C-alpha cells in the first residue's frame, strides 16, 4: 500500500499551473486540446511504457467502463478500476490530467485504496474545483508486474458539470388583474438557466434567464391573468448537462384581485349654458368601492352621484377603487355645453286699422338648427312659428 502511494505521488510530482479561458455564459473551457492531440499524447506515453494503446474514438469509449461519460458535481465518490487485470499485475499506477492550455496533473482529486488487483482509485467529485467544470478529465492507468515492467495501459475521460446551487425563491405580491408582478431568486450562478414555473401544472412562465458573471439576484417578471392565488417555483438547469438540475428552495404565491366593473355610468349628453345635469355611476362591488369624479379643472366629488353645471364642454373622469384590494377602474363621460342663442324681433307696426301686423324673428348664436319658436302677446296671442301674423 505504501509503495503504491509512493508511485502515485511520483507520477504526479510535476503540476503545471495554467489559466483558463472560458465563455462567460457557459462552463466549458474554450481552449481545450483537440481529441487528436490528446490521443497522440497518450499514445506517445504508452509507447514510452513499452505498450501499444487503442486509438481514441472520441468521448466515452469504454476503455475504462467504471468511468461514466459525465457526472454532476454532487455525485459523490466514483470507484475507478480497469476493465481487465493482467494475470501478472502486482501494481497499478493512475494519473488524472486535464488539457486546458497545458497538461495538468491532479493527484489530490483521488485516493488509491487496496493493493495489487484489488486496488481501487476513489475519484472525489467534490474535490474538482469549479474552474474545471465542463473540461474533459482524463484518467490513465499503467499495470506493472513485480519487475516493474508495464503490462497494460489505457486512458479514458469523463466530465464533471456543476449541479446548480439551491437558492431561495421569494415574493408574495398582491396585484390587480392586468398588472405585472415579480418573483425573486436570492442568487444565481454563471451559465445556469433559471426558469419560473407554475406549481399546479409545471408550466413555464416567461423566458428562461441565464445566470450572468457574478451571479446575483434574479427577478422573474410576470403578468398573471387568472384571479386568485397562484404558486410558483424555479428550476435551475446546467445547459451543458441538463441532467444536472436543481429545484430552488421554496415557492412564491402571487395573489391576483379583480378590479371593480363600472356597471352603469351617465351617458354623454348636451345641456345649455346655465343648465345642470347629474352624473351617476354604479359598480359590481358596491358598497366596498370609493368613487372619485374629476373635471380636470380642480373640481372633484367623492360620491357616486354629482350634480354639475359646467359652463363649457367638459369631460368628467371617474375612478372607482375597491377599498379592500385597492384595485381600481376608470371611465369618463363628456357633457357638451351649448351656448344659448340670441334673437332679434321686428314687425311692420304701426299699421292701419284692419291691416295685419307681421311679426319677424332673426335668431343667432347657439348651435344646431333653430327648431322651436314661441310667440306670446296680448289678448292670449300665441304662435309657434319663426314669423307670425296678427290680424287687426
């Protein structure tokens, strides 16, 4: 056992430090070696051991079957062993490497347990730092006999992807129908996709939001269309490995209240200068509604009815508010004010006895058509025409 640890340590003496170049919206390093370059690297090493190695066919190719193609970062410990043991094997040496920029050895990511053909390499996923998430991690073993000669050597790779951290969902807004609300997530991680969903049917709400560099709080905007309480949660998925997903902690309940409906309001009408009219309105939420009339000129009224005498055409705005939920609705009505007409009268007076007195009128001003005339005079005289005659 002690000898095996010494071999493992000697194998890993040289550690090359390097800088990673990563896409700010993904976790996979962008400057990894090509597969053909890695194949040549391991083939050259195998030849230096005095053995031949099968060519790399890309990805997980079962060279080391105990190693899966990928893992989520919280998977735990992986027991790695060769597919086959040579009958003369007395020792096995493992190396773990990455090829991002330069080859780098990682002896601290694993431990060797056992001896001979009972040796197991325990690969601890929680020892892989976040900067290596998404990078291919290469495993190579060398089986040797009691004389130190290499009997077999193989290499294979796996990739570790971040399992999203579980942040907290919050928010219990109460909004009126048609208004927007927001559900918050207390934190986020770069490259992770966060999606707001409805608890009742797991329907996605809005767009997926990708965590940016530096993380931070995420706010999910939504405009609910159903009155009542709706509960929401947030799913987080690593897009580089969708199986690495986490449901965030907790839920948020959004309460949507209806706005009052104005069931009746005085229709638009016309009056003459000096006349008055009464504005009236009702809602489907009386008596839990406050009324507020406003003529736009500083005159207001806080009742359902308002007796008004505007001197010019005026639009009256009405806001009705449910005093319990504070949800409101607006409407308006326009009262047209017409100016009063003027009239000039005349006659052919004086006339001789027995002649007819002709009365004339000339209206002016006002609006519309002059349609009603009313003459009155002595001896009960009345007439309803523009011009009138009085026989003598």
